[in-house]
C-alpha cells in the first residue's frame, strides 16, 4: 500500500527521466540482492522448518549469515566494476552507492528464519512501521527533481534498520544465535542453495536484467516509461508475496510425506493461482486508469506496456506452485535450476532482437513469452 502512496508523488516530481534513472539503479541493486540472497530464502526456510531445537537452527543461521557477508563484499566489487567500465552507470554512480544500503540490509535480514519457524507476525509489523516512516519522510523531504538522491537514501536506509530490529527480536525470543560453525557446515548449506541460486540468477535474466538490457538501446526517458509499468507489476506481485511466504512453510513441513504434500499443493495452489488470475485480469481491464492515477499523463505511453506485463503475476503463480512448492520440496532443486537456466539462456537469444525491432513492447512481450514457457514446463514436470 505504501508504494501506491509515494509513486504518484515521486513520478510527478522527477518525471519519466528521473524514474528511469531510479529504475536503472534499482535494477542493479535488486540483481545484487538476488546474488546475496543466494536462494537461502527458500532452502534455509525449508531446513529451518525441520530443525528440532535452537542449536540446530543456530548452525544454519550462522552459516547463512557468514555466507551472505562474503557475498555482500563481492557485490560491492561488482558494482564498482560496472561504474568504472560502463558509461550508462557512471551517471547513476551515486544512486548505486546509496543503494548498497539495501544490499547490506538484506544480507542481514533473516526472513528465512522467521518463515521456517512460522513466526512472521511481528516481523511484518516491523516491516510495515519502517515503510510507513519511509513514506512520511518522502513527503517531508522530497520537493523537486534534484532530490532524487534523497529518494534513494530514504528507500534504502530502511533495509538495515529493519535488519537491526529483526536481530534484536530473534535474540530476545531465543530463536537462534550466532555460534561457532565449521567450514563444512557453511559449505554444506552453500551447495544445498546453489541450484536455487542458479535458477534465481537465470530468472533475473528475464526479470531484473531486462531494465539493464534496455539501457544499451534507449535513454533514461524510455527506461522510465518501462520502469513505471514494471513497478506496478512489481506491486501486484508483492501482494502475492505475503500469501506465498505464509503458505510455503506449511507446504514445506509436509515434504517427507508425498501424499500430504500433494494435497497441500492442490488445496493452496488452486486458490493461489485463482487469486493471481483475478488480479491480472482486473489490472488489464483497468490498465489506463491505473497508470493515469499513479503516474499522470506524462507516462501514458506505459499503458500498452503494462497491458502485457500485468499478466506476469498469473503466469508466475503457476511456476511458484509447481516449482517452489512442488519440485523444491521433492528435492528437485537441480531440475528446477536447469529449467530456469535454459529459459534464461533462451531469453537472451531473442530479447535483444525484440528490443531492437519493437522497443518497449518488444521487451515486455519477450518477458511474458519466457515466463509462460517456464510455467508450462514446470507444471508438466
């Protein structure tokens, strides 16, 4: 709900070009968050749900945190390389530096621990409170287009703050603690998550990286037009996240019994997919009104782009049910990784052709085609 309050305000202040710069910087940061997450939000959640005591949880907790710290350091180097060698990122260098706060926050944000223990309630409250204050700060301190860096800082600083509060909460409730772990413990968790990480990286080839691909062909203005449509798509899919995060631990807890697991997937999956379909259909029918209200007339070219992207929540809901809920809990990490990997490579074969020939509409179409292929293949596994 909070992005729905700030998006109309920000879009009208910084315009399509400013939205494009923010969108490009956020795409890089989001990709680095994928990298640092390393698939632990799924595998660590599953492993935590099967722990019998705090000692077992603490070994997983410490192993994951140590790995994420190392990955965070690598991500900083990767961002500096981008800024040093690619001109389109030099103009947004300060936005990227500020955005590293998001990566830092996510590295220390153990949402997977709370998901695995099915204790998301208080975490959701913290998250909501921080977003509320972030929204207030946007309205208080952002008044002209030159304050784009203030926007990025306010949006980024909440990430480490939430992580600090989360650590206080988990220590207070004795959910886990940092403990001495062996290198084999860290390596074990690393390789368990590696197939999921690979699938996330290749998935980003047709999600997060698309904005980066666009930056090779089009100006910040057009990136802003695409980003505005994609941002609303992101809001739609974020509405699915709480449902997915709540259901997944229940499904994962039945992974040792294939019959019960199938029943859980059918029961929850049918409702989840229907929910996503209704949301996508509603967005398609109201697309022009949605974009006008949220972004204003300057962003009208984004309506047709959004009419394509709005179907992604429905399409991806199928992959979530049959992939993350099904294959992953049946130890199908490797198969899932291969599906996403092949799809990501396939996407790279035609996405640049689509952008060159049909520009924004071509990019949106390429994304929908790839996501549809992924969902069709996974649902037949």
